[in-house]
């Protein structure tokens, strides 16, 4: 089963729009969905699976709750739906027949502790669970707080035979050790929980994935990020579906970067094996149609008669000027050229 797909298109050619379309389609088909942007402002590095896990939790959406994001939404959904769709006695395996001292259904002890604590419906506990899932990297040194608030302080609600020393020794609250084992396990568990609730699993969409080249300066971090991509692709670490918005030259850029930095041992053919969907570049007629829409929107936004001020010949000249640049920059150039010309015309009318 294909689990990962590179969505290749030039800058401004609609990658983010395609990401939004896939999101909407996946929700309609009853998948849990999370859209994660990796641009420079997000402070999320793809070599850090604990950061990636937190970002996925922050952006999780469930069907029929459009626009409401976050792990709280998922947990509330699971609390109601798992019992109703529990033909295989999943709830009993999840909670060890309601004792909540152990789970035979989940791999991640952290996610089990988080979900168990959330089920108590204590508002302060739920807020802590939410913040922990959103920022697991910030809780690596706060294991005592997590134990006291999510385990020992809630013993009236469930059985827990393990001591605090056992929790610490087992690294229950840590997401970044053992090759990020717990981060991967928690993602698999979310996929598992979604299916137990009658959904089809978890779909993750990574927008601005070019960040792994442009904003990760350390080649060791880049190499780790590439390995995470391959892990997603193999389906062994995460069996759900993932999509990545990139430019057409992404694969070659990755290989060149590794060779330039002397990373000879990585099998570069793995990049070529990644499944790809490439959007065709916009031709001049498509760009002209785009320009017509920009004219209409510009007139609406600034409340002026842009259509009467821009002739067909004017717009064709603007698009012709934009298409003299390299193919990968044509859409962006067409948009910026058209907007600049419209701005100038608008100022002249004032």
C-alpha cells in the first residue's frame, strides 16, 4: 500500500491549494487529518520527531468538526465513538477492562497516560495533557510534574501499580530517546485509535516541505530529516498516509546537498524511489485566465472598476513579460507583475 507521496509543483502553481483539497477530501472520506507547515516561521524541524508529533497533535482535525483543531478534539471524539464502534472489544483492551493500569491496545506509554488522564474530565488535567502533547520537547525535564499531575494525583480514578521510579526508568514521559521511538509509537497509536472509532486512520499533510533543504543548515540534521521521510515512506514506523508539497527539483536538490557535504554512504536511489505526483506547469493561456481573476479580485478588494481600466491587450502584454523568466518562476512572476500593474493603475485613478 502506498503510504507517502511527494506533491511536486513550481512555486505559486498551487501546491498549498492541492494540500487543502486533499485535506477536505480526506475529512469527507472519514480520515483524521493533520496539516503541518514547515516554513521558517513554524519553528518545526523535520529531523526532530518529537516536534513533528507535537505539530501533528496541534493541527489534528476529525470529520464533521471542520475548522476545530487539536488533540482535545480527537480525544473527545474517541471518548464517544470508540464504544459505539467497538465490535472487537477494543475498549476493553485499551483500558484493561476498565482498570486503566495497562493497555494491550497502545504502544506508546505516554499516549496511554495522556488519554487515561484526559478521561478523568478534570479541566486542569486536560489542559496539561493538551500542552504536553503539543510541546513534548518542552517537557523532557518536567517528568516529576507530569507524574504527580497525571498519575499519582489521579489514583482515585484508576489503578496504577508502578512507582514513580518505574515511570522514570521506563522514560514514559520522554519523546526524544531511542531514535524517537515514543514519537513514532504515538503516531501509530493515533492511527489505531482513529480506526477503532470507526474512521479510516490518520492522514498527515506536510506543506512547505522544501524547508528540509532551505532552513535546516546542518547537514546532519538534514540527513536525519531525510531518514524520517524514508521511514514514513516505508510504512513500518507509521502505516497511515502522508503527503509532502515540494518543487519539481526537490529530489535533485536533496542529492546534491548530501554529495556536496560528503555524505557518501546514504543510498541516493531511495530519493528516486519516492512516489511522486507532479502538477503540470501553467501555460500562457492558463496564466492569462489567472490574470483575469486577479483583475476581478483587485477591483473588488479596492472598490474600483479594474476591468474597464485593463484591456485584453494590456493583460496579454503583462503575462508575456512574466513568461520570459524560467519556467519555475513564471506563475509567481505573472501574479506579482499583474498586481503591481494594477496597483499603479489604481493609484493613478485616485
